[in-house]
C-alpha cells in the first residue's frame, strides 16, 4: 500500500517546509484575497441567517484553504460539481455574490447559469453529484476536449453508494475527473472513526485503480499544488485522482446544528491554531508580502457587497404563483395549467394566460406511408436505437451487458459492433452509477440512453432519477436540460424470478419532471422511442417484456415519431370505456372482442391523455381500468380519480378496476395466481355492462 503521509508546504506557524517555494506573487495575493473574501462572506451570511433574512446555511469557516487553493488550480473551462458548502469555490470561480445568496434566500435559481459559470448547482443529496462529474468528463474525453471535471464532497459522503459508483466508473473509464474530499472529521455529529474503518480516505482510491493523495487542507499552497498536479494529470489523459484534504469546520455543520453537542472546546481550539488565513498571513509576512490593509479592505468590500446584495434581493418581488409550474418540463402540460388555475381561483387571483409556445402540444399519429418491415417489438426498439445513434454521434447507450451480449433480451444487439465500445458501453454493475453518469453526460450536451437490465433493478437508481433526472430543468429554471432516456423491461408473465417481473411505473408517474411511456405494439414502440430520443425532457421508457416477441406487424423502416401524450383507441365501442396500457392491451382486446367496449391504450402514462378518456366515458357512461401492478395509488387510480372529477354525472354505473394484488409478486411457479388475464378482464366487463 502507498504511504499516505499528509502533504504540506507550510508548517503550523506558516514557515515554508521547502526553501524554494516558487509561486507568483500575483497568485499569492489572489489566494489571500479570496480566502478573506470567503470568510467574510461566510460570516456575513451567518449574521443574515441569525436575522432571519436567509434560510438554514452551512458554514465554511476553516475550509477556505481547501476551496480557494483547489479552485485557483483549475483552468477557466474546467467544470465544477459542488456539494453544498463550496461557497468559497463558487466565489473564486466567478459566481456573483447575489446569485449565491439568492439560493440560500430560497429563491428560484434564475441567474445560476450552469454552463456560463462552469459550475453545477448546489447538490443536497449526499455524493450524488460524483457520477454526474464522471459522466460529464466522459463526454469531454469522447470529444477529445482538454477540460477537467472536479467534484467536491465531505468525509461523510464516502459512505454513500454514489461515492463508490462515481469512483468506480471513473477508474474503469479513466475519465479526467478530480475528486476532492474535504475531510473535516465529522458528518454532522458522526466522527470519522464511525464513518469508515480505513486509516485514510485517500487510500480508497487504490481499490479503484488510480492515485489518492492526502493533503493538509489548512495549507492553501499545498492544496493548490496537489490539485494542480491532479488536474494536469487528468488533462494529459492519465485518469482521475482522489484528494483528501484534512481540514476542519470551525462552526457547526449548519445553522440548525449545535457542534458543542459532539465536539469539545479543547478540540476546536487545537484546530484554531491551524487557522488557514492566519497561517498564510505568517507566510506572506515572512516574505515581506503581507499588507494588513488588504484584509481590511476585502472585509469592508464584502460587507458592502453582501449588504447591497441582500437589500436588492429582499426588494425583489417574489415570482408569481405560475413560476411554481414553469420549467418542470420544456413545455407545460395541460394538467399543470389546470392545477395552477384552480389554485389561483381559490386565492382570488387572475388565472395566468400562457402563450401557445409555452404549452405542451400533443400532435397526432403520423399518417401511414413509405416502406415497412415486419417487426417484433424487440426489432422495433432496436431499429429506433440504431437510427438515433446514426443521426447523432453524441447519442450514447450505456448499461449492463448492452454491448457484446446485446442485452439480456438482445434488444441492443449489433449496436456495439456498429458504433463502437465508446458509444455502446458495457458499464459496471451499478444502476445508480449508470443513471448518474447519464445525467452528467446530458449536462455536457450528449444524448444518453441508460438501460436498466430488469424492472426490479431500477430501485438503486431511484435517487438519481427522482432527485436529479426529474428536477434538473426545474432546479436551474430551464437553464439546462437532461434529456436522458432510461429504458428497462417491464412487467410479469414470463415466469421470471423475484425482481425480474416488477411493474414500478407508478413510482415514476408520481415523480415530478419525468415523462413515462409504455407502448404495447411494435409500431408504437419504435415511434414512441423515437420521440423519447429527441425529447428535451427526461423519459422513463417501459418495455413490456411479455410483448418483446409476442407478435409482428408492419413497421416503417424510416424514422417516424409517435406523439408523447396521445392515447390510442384500439377498439371503438359505445357501452363501456376500458382504459389500459402496456402488456395488458392484448388480453384486454381479446376480452373486449365483438363487444360494445371502447378500448383505450394510454401509451403515455405521464402526461397522459385525459381528453381522449373523458370524451370516451362521456359517450359510453361506464369505465373499467385495467393494470398489471398493485392497485393502490397506481395509474388506474389516477384515471379513476380524474374521471370521477370530470365526468361523474355522465356515468351510468360504478367505476371498476382490475389490478394486481397489493403484495409482492409471487414466485413464478404460482405467478398465474396473480396475473391479470383475459378471464379476469372478461368477468369485469360483464359486471360493468350489467351495472
């Protein structure tokens, strides 16, 4: 094992450990100015929080050397993915004070231009930004660019799954990524020794196949040097580095915390002796470079800037109520507009009028024409993927076994041999890493397609999908989008083991910011996937595995797009509306054959086609909804609730549902006991028509 001694250039008293430290005087002056700037900003923010003028705030005092030293080692085009305590990095990288403050004031991030400032948005879910940094840097490497991606996190983050996924993917892919861990010895109150059994965090890099360095994080020169070496190494194409910066936060974790409950005054005083600013002052004074007026001037300037910024921010009128629904999607779905208008009416407000270009427009299915080929759903999905990768060289497919094997269902067969290993990536077995890296790739401007091998394996990626994939556009007020398509086989009926037969669509329908699609025919599968692959919004694309090779139909060989959000009437009828989707469409059609039942295939589960369903129920006066997964809080429940709200007086009988049991899916030997089949649907139709 390597020797992980803590690298230093300055002693505790600020005396240089090496006689020939050669740093430009302009750099030294900027280091000092930015450290003072960071501290004074931090103290002013703490005062503002105590006055109730900003929200809960995480202090950085004590960590100025880590943040300023590392930030100054970066090139202007390098990209930073922060956690939530990197105010010093943000200011050093040019993020305006009022933009930083507005976030902690709780205002929408309207001015936080992620691409302009090369600075990701503040990240609250711990360590989840690490795979984003890796995905972003993968695209940089793919393009042959020379920018490096840097991500910051604390010692507690090294216990999270995304620390592992980010480090492992970076090591396997040899991405130009620098991981900077500010080890301040506590994750809120949990001390380092209860966080990890390893002697150092730096040594963890060894298991991932790249260097780890431990540095004195209270020494700005040492932090600058090791970061510069790591960045240069990454820029040369030699892969990632983990930097463990030993530091301390002099204050509590955040303003809602009391550090004295878990730290002693004696410990705090010992670390105060290593104050990074005083230590650097001693170094500058020893060299005849320290001007005490610089610190005083910066402190006064910061006080004035912060006061001016908070005064301006407090004077801003709050965004109107319609801001709460903007930017969740590129265009606003009708449901959100309806919800907004109802809330405005309840408050006696005038309903917001939206321009046509702001609203989600649902087109019509393309007219048939052109050459076709007989395809299964598996063929159709493969064809859509093939054409998307042909048309856009930055379309990237990543997932477990998607390359050489072509996926466990052979859906991605031949894609790797056609487009190469760099664009069709056999990833490590880590679903959170797959989706997390896809998020970073999308932020870099690529079009990633993340495949999850089975439906029941998507749960480890849930945090990335719900916390980031669905929220990034909203979080950045539309400044960036993450057009990722997450594909996975869905549903039961193939006699598979546990976790290979789930139907988790309701989780994703409930999560804001996501589009959820589930086709039932080869024609729809190709056309809907084509639409998903050019959608500006993130899409969850569910592929009913029971239908992969259940039948064939003529499918256009050319590119075509089926509109997202448009249901399809599979059979017209006058006495009962049956609404379903995915793998339930074929048994529903068999059950409804030769009967006065209108069968509607939703196709898109969010935003779903309420208009088509409502119009049908108003015509038939009856509703039956069929879905495969458990009934509580599912898609069927949403359809039922909407119909009850919108056309209750059109109903001639009770609404009914056929769903799976509210229990885990049984082992495949008794799977038939739980399946929603033609017989169950036929019985429900009979009962509905008799009501």
